[in-house]
């Protein structure tokens, strides 16, 4: 099992600067062919511009890193080929929606997506729309992804002041707890109604997670690692 390290931080210092990723440049023809194959399987896949990171550091409640622009095809190939360049990481924000009765809200990715069937918190790979004055605004990215996937806006929840940065291999999932005032059942029904109104929702189902017993293999390790820390106080004391 992949080792997991979680850093809790209150400050994100994520610069965005030009950089030619050697993996993307040197293996361009292979990457394009790989993406063409994937797109034939799932025509909805789009080769947009995204941001990946390098040189991540954690010190005194701060995460710093340098992000660079590349294309989704390069990210997909890098992932599918086992992350051959470990100098780069996929660093993305996730909105860990938590209901008034303590449940966490996860969504099942739709069949047309690159991660079909997997259970995630609302999230998306950061892109150039999340950059302001040369800095990656991950808080804005999370707010946008939560609204796109669930219909909830920042007025519908209270965002935590800290981030839990879950490091697993070549990924860093930056989790931010978003506390909603509704109970799990009410919020689930609200989000499901929003999904039903979308022409092609990114999520196919909503699942509530209330304890370690609700964790499944459909959840990536960074999701289960984060949830295990949230539910640790439920374990009986020895």
C-alpha cells in the first residue's frame, strides 16, 4: 500500500510560472496516440490546459510549490504509465463537504469521465482560470468545482481555515472541510435534484460516509486516508 503523509497547513504559497515539462515534450507522439485511444473509448474527454506542480515543501503551517501549465493528455499518460517522472506531482484541491450530522458527502464519477466509478469529494485539476497575479488560488478552484458538481455556492457552507494536504505517491490532495448546515439526507437530496437538472452531470450518484465502515475500494487512497483521520475519534479507547 502506498505510504501516506498528511500535512495540515493554513497558508498556500503556490506560484505559477512557465516551464517545459521534459516528459511532455520528449514523449509527445506517444502521449497524443494514447489520448486518441482514450478519446475513442470516451468521446467526452477533452484535452484542455491544466496545471501540475513541482518542488512541494511543507514548513511551519505553509505549503509552497511551483505550478506549470501542460495539457490533460500529458497528465493522463503520466498517470496511466505509472508516473514515470516523480519530479512532478498532481496537486489538486478537494471540497470535503460535511453535513450538520457529521456525514461526509462523496460523489461517484460518471461513466463518461476519466475516473468513472470512483468516489471523490468535489474536485478538479486546477487550470489557468484559477491563476491570479501569478499565484494559484486553490480556494477559488474548490469553490468553483463544488458549485459545478453539486450546485452549492460558498453561501451554502463554512470553509475551514486549514487544509489537510494528503501526500500519496505522485499526488497531493489538498482537502478543505466545508461545513454545511443541513443534515446528510437533506443535503444529499438537494444535490441529487441539482444533478437531475444537468444535461450531463459529472457525478452519477451521491454517497454519504458516516464512519470507517462506509469506506470502500472505490475511494482513492487519499480520500480514505483523510476520512480515517476524521473518524479516528469514533474508535473505542483501550
